[in-house]
C-alpha cells in the first residue's frame, strides 16, 4: 500500500488556484501550484536560500535537497498534500506546502481536518510580504479541501515566521515544547483576519501606484530621431516639466549610445548602465513590438510601465488577446501597467516634477488628484482645471486600465499627504463591491467626486473588462452616495465641485448668505439654493454702486453671522467714481481680505462679464495676512486649526491652499455648494453609523437548516422561487409575518376562504399582468359579507377574464395606511442591496426608490425611508396621520439581516407592505434561493485575472 506521499496525483491541475498578487513593496508575483515539471526550478531556488533560512525550515543543517526531497516537494495529490510557489520572471522566490495529518501528527486523508504548514522564502525577497500572501492563499486552498486548522512548528529564533502567523488575525493557540514553538490556528476567516488582509491590500496597492508616480528614473521607449511622434513628445514633456530624476531615450533603431535633446540614448533598456536603476518605462512603440520591450524591461528590473501604445482591446478580439498577454507578461516580471492606450501620468511634487503624458503643458501644483479612463476627457479636464487656476497633485490617464485601475489609485490618494480632493472620471467600475468599500474609506478622510460615463448605454467601452451587474445606473449611483461619493453628472460639475472642495472648508450646514451688486442675480441664486435643498437667507443687494470696499465689509459681516454656514457673492461690472472700468483684481483682493478674517466658512463667487476675476481669486494667496487660521465653532469664528493633509468635517483651509472659486452662473456655484453640504453631512453621519440590531426572536440556525433542505431538493443550479408556504415559513424565522392569502378558483372557494379568515376581506387577482396594480381594478377591498364577495368575484371575471387566468385570492383586511414595497437582491458585482419605495405605478414610473448596501444599520434604515421623494406621505402630509415608521425601519433591518446571514437568499420581495399609524402588515412576499454567488472580497488577495 502506498503512503500518502507516494501516491500519484489524484486531481487535475487546479488552475483556479493561480493568482497574481501585489506584494508589500508594490511589486507583483505569481502564485501557482507546484507541479512535477518544477524540479529544476525548485533546486535552483533552494540553492539561493541562505544556510540560516534552510536551518529554520528543517531544524538542522540542510545544504541541498536530495532527489527524494525534490520528488516529494514537487509531487502533490492536490487534496491531502498541496504546494504553492510564488514566482517572479518564472522563477521561484518562495514556497509553501501543507500536509494533512491526524490527531497523532501522522499523514492522513479526509475526514481529518488538520494540516501541517511550512514556508521557505528566498532571503532576497524576505520582508516583501511574500509569506503573508502565501498564507492567505494556502489557507483558502485548505478550506476548499476540507481542512479547518493549520499547525506550524517554528524555532524560537525564527521570529519573522512567528510574526507571519501571529499577525494574520486568525484565532490561534501557542505552546512551547522540546525547544519548538507550536502554533495552531483555525482557518475560518474572522473579522480581524479580514481586516488584516484588507489593510495589507490597501498598503500594497497604494505602494504599487506610488512606485509608478514617484520614479527615480524614467526610460522613454520609442523616441524617434526626428522631432514629433508620441515618444519624442513624452520625452519633451518630461524635460519641460523639469523632471527631477534621470531620463533615458530608447529606440531599437539607434546606431549606438548617444544623446537626443541632451538625454542619454540607447538601443535597448538593457543597454542602460547596470549601476543606474530604471524605475519606470514609458512605452510608445507599435503594439507588435511591445512584448519584446516588456521582456527587456523585466530582465532589466524596471518596476513599472506606462504603455501609451494603442492597438489593444479597443481594436477588437485580436487586440483583446494581445492585451491579456501584455498583462500576463508584465506581471510575470513583477511589473504593474498603466494602460495600454494610456494618456500617461503626472506628479507635480517638487521632488518629482513628472509629466510622462501626452499633455503638452503640465498642470500647476495643487492638492487635487485626477483619474480618468478616457484620454479625450483627460485633456478636457486638465485644460478646464488649468483655465480656472486649479492645480493638481497627481494625474493618471489609465486608458484601457488593463492592470492599474481606479481602485488602486484611490488607495494611493488615501495615503498621499499631497492630495486633499480626488476627482475620477469612470466609464466602468470593474469591481463595484471593492470600489464601494474603498470609496467609503477614502471619503471618510477626503472628498471623492465621480462622474460615470456610458451610464445609460449599458455597454462597456471597448477595452474594458468588467463584471456584469444587473443593477440599473440609478441604483449604482445611490449606492455610491451611501459610500460618501459625490456623484455628479458632467465633467463640468466635477470641476466645479472640485474647485470648491479643494480651496474652501466644508460647510457646517445648509444656511447660505447671498450678497452682491445685482438684485436679479441674487434672486436667481436664491431660487437655485431652494431648488438644490439649501436654506438661503434673504439676498442682500449692495446696489450697482457698490465698491470693492463695500463687498469686503458685507462679506465680513456675513461670515461673522452665526446664522450663516456659507456665502455666495454675486458680482457684475460696476463703474468707478473716476469713471473708469471695474477692476476685478481690486475686488478679488478685498474679497480675500474679508474671507481671511473667517476662513472657516466656504465662499463662492458668481461673476458676470468680469474677465480676470476668476483668475485673480484663484491666484495663490501669499498676500493674505498671516493671522491665526480659525475653525468653525457653533457657526462663528474662533480657535485656530490645522488640516494636517486631510479636510476636517468643518474647519479652515491653510492660507497657501486657500482659493475662492468663481463661477459664470449662479446654478453652477449653488450646485457645487450643495454637494459640499451633503458631503459634510455624510461625514458627520459616518462618524456614528449606527448599529445592526440583534433581534432575539431571529432563528438564524433554523433558517440555515431549512434553506439547506430547500436547496437540496432543487435541480436547477440557478435556484428557484419558493412556494408561498415555504417563503412565509422562512420569513417567519426572521420575525417577518406575512398575512395569509387563500386561493379562490371559484366563487364558492372564495366564500369558504372568507369564512376561514373572517370578514371584512379583500379579493384580488395574482395574475402577473395585474398583480400589484390596484390602479387597473384587479383589487376589491372591504367586502363585508358573502353577497358583496360574490358580486365582486363576478365583476372581476366579467372584466378581466376567467378565474384560471386571474388566479384570484382572498385575504383578510388590515388597518389602512400607506402601501410600500421592500426588496432585497444579491447582485454578483455589487453585493446585497436593500431597496424601499412606495407601492404603485406612479413611484415605479418616476423611479422613486431608495437603495442601501446590506447590512443596514438602524440609522441607515431611517435614512432609507426618508430619502425617497414621496417620503412626506409617511409623515403626515397635508394633515394625514403619520404612519409607524419605527415598525417600518425594523422590517427593513430584519430583511437586511436575512440576506446578510444567508447568501443563498438571492432575492426577497415584500409587496405590498401596508404601514398603518400603529404597526404594519406584509400582504405579499416572494423569496428566491440559489447557490450563493462567489464573494471575491472574502478570498485571498488577488489582482483581477486576465
């Protein structure tokens, strides 16, 4: 009989265990199963490991592997014995393996659920987080194979490996015996292990973008001899920006080493002096030549690529395959890619001064981060920000974003002290669940303004590989707003909001003072404020004779008013006393001086035909008095505060960053201010998000058992909608009671059902075309006796058709109230979503439905029912009785708990839910079960596959 280690492989190669990962230093590696073909790689790898590391692995001197060792470490059954390797450039840099054992520590097979795990990392790659990443992946593999616990024996001196285990966040036991530390830990993910995993992911992905944006040296590949061309343009832009590092020009057609425009020129990246690192390569050669360039860069040790070359997924099926191969090749060398078809990257930091893009004029230095997937939109945004005097910290034009995505850049900006506001133009969101999580984290510290293009076409732009979502755009927008994202519709609105957020503090509330020298413009501003949900104060008209000094006095007075949270200044041309034309520079100086006295409240200016005012207001404010910078306290101005690189919920902007934004129309200024007000309120609410209630009457275990039974009898892998009784039973285990509805296939059955339920009753059809459409007449209410019931039955069948088509039911009457709808759905891309709205065709037609991601807290449930436009009907509109909204909030939380606790519940619909002044009644319910969709946010860290 063969021992487990001598048995042949029992399973096919598990290709789904392969993954690309980002390591702690921002480089990438490939994780894959070890196979019998890896014998030579394993021997080569082991030869490069130090004697000390070998001693730590085998607890004894072990200078080389025997042939038997090599066979044992490369032959696995992929069930009881598994080995994974981390590779860079096709060569091993680390290995991990587990062997299933029984209670005595001997080799075993299932049902034994314990395994011994061991690592070995090349010394040159220690400290890069390789072992931590391998632990996540081998643990996921072990769980898949029925292993629930790992055991590891480590020498006490091997502190690095002990730290790998103890920092992973799993529940573990630790003992010391015979000079060896023994660690045992369960593999079930915990809140702490997931938090550790995500924190590591945040840091690694942020670092990978940092390497691309702060290179010590740049090689531009594809620089032509003659002026012009993409490569030569990028080189010129780098030079004119004053790039602080070393530059190299590369072209395979060069005769030999030389110079172009004073930059060292070479035939290949490999020809650059080996003592000089090359951190970033900008690739601008035809697509068919890119693979050779990537290989040369990988062999040279280049850390990252910006691929400007086109001819990839945007050009069709052949280009899409070329793009996949580009990503695979670059990652195999540990490099990340911006692009292909990229516009480039910019970093205005004085220590970097990088313009590796097609933008001929780099932006001024500022505190706005800008990400765009479109080159054309990138040009428009850069130009628009430049015209309005706004500066950038960094810019990424990702093109097809085959590798580095908005998620990666967002994590970099969260850590970046030079970025205070982030603007993103997204044509697709590749991983909505992850983006929402990262956006919430980012928005808690810095405003995030997003425009989503192609939102109505339903078609992803060519070149973008994205997960499908069944959610309409309005739902996605609502979920982004829940995460703190400032969602706007146009790039103009994005620039408007970005200017206000970057140069002004956040408002403490919606109260807006309006002043200016045009009564009409003041009234327009007032109306715009009301339309956008702000609370404007009566406009103050300074008259057309107002001087800049009058503006200064009025602005200072408004800012010092405790009843004001923000100020909008309207300005039109005036005539000076000497007859001269208005001087915008003087007005800008006076407005800045007034704002300096209370810079804790936002100020925006609306100007009409005052050329030069916007530029004057946006100019650096080094002339402002160096007075203490105040922070808002109860509406007034007091107490200095510093931002320390992050926008406070309310507070002042440092003088070097303070700029008053100017707008050519009142509506644009008001819209930007309105977004700032809503974002500031979100920040305050996010500080106390509420809690997810634990209801004592919820039977989570019983529900799980019943769901398992129902799915076990289901042949369709897509799942099925439960019958009425099963649905009501499952909902009842979560305290959701559904009113009985008895079938009435004929008048006699209807009468019998009414006698069972008791009068008065309702008679309604359940045919799909009439269901929940009371406006079509398919419902008869308050039937007090059998005579009324039979008459109503006859009317329905005479009007709409035979009973077999109508499927009538009888249901007991409930207290009158407001009819509402509660739904939950599991979207494969976004996750579980809870929705609420009023019942009826009008709400459905207007799309008046609110959405929240599950799980929903008590505060979120309250905001959910208040966020629909028809919410006043729930709170006593026009003298009607307010309904029991606390009961409604409880129902929402119970539905949220159901779908959060049981991912097999992929759809719930409660319609209608009649909310009365006291209590509520669920009159109809449907539940859909299916095998739970894969959760890519709970597994080990991986980059999107290609």
